[in-house]
C-alpha cells in the first residue's frame, strides 16, 4: 500500500480535538479580556465582548457550514491535507477581505492575520520530521506533530480508520 487518499467533512462542533483547539485559540484571549473587564467593572465592555463572541461563533458556523471539508493524502513522503474547493475559496475570500480592511484602516496586524489565514489551507509533514503521534480512537482522529507549531490532525472515516492508523504507525515507528 503506497498511498491512502480520502475526503471527509468533519463536524466543527462535534469533534473533540477541533473544539479543544478552538477553545484554546478563542477561549484564552476572550477569557483574559473578560477577567480584565470584570476587574475594572466595565460591564458595557462585557456585553460588547459577548456580542462579538456570538457573532464570531455564528460567522464560523455560517461560513464553514458547520464542517471542515478536507482531503488527506498519506504516501511514502508524508502526510498532507488540503482544504476542499468551495471552503478553500471562502477561506481565501475572507483572508483577502481581512487584509484589505487592515490596509484601509492602517492596521498592519490585521493585514498579517489576513495573509497568514489564507495560507493555511494546505499542510504537509514529511515522515522524517514527525516527532510525536497521538491517536484519539473515539473521534477517529490522529494528531501528528513535527517542528514548532507544525501539526496535522488527520480525521478518518469509519471505513478507513484501521488502515490509516496502521499506515501512520508503520511510517512513524511508534513516535
């Protein structure tokens, strides 16, 4: 078996790994901001942050239609994942919009975030770079880590779960 290839639509809010990563990425900054606003008794700010959090949640749900649509390829070189067509276009459009709004407002951070978010639609890790592999059997998910901030979450379908797990174990030899 030289290659495994499949496409899958992963539910954003029902997958434990995605929920946890979103919780860290969104929860820590929002949580810290809420604590500061509570300490200074800025209750209007709390309402605004809550509204922005709700709008962000709805935006992610609507734009991505509640799923992460991805294609995985496991071969002799490594593991790669690619965001699928329509979702890839939506991500790119949103990233361009953020970058343009950042330019119009003179906000270099927004421009950088827009550019960086559009670049994250494809990822590849070569087997020789893999440092750690963690299997989440309940969610049919495998997290492959390489260098600093370099990871790919492999989401398996029920029918290929065993083959994918074995392929990754053979290539990583128990890392």
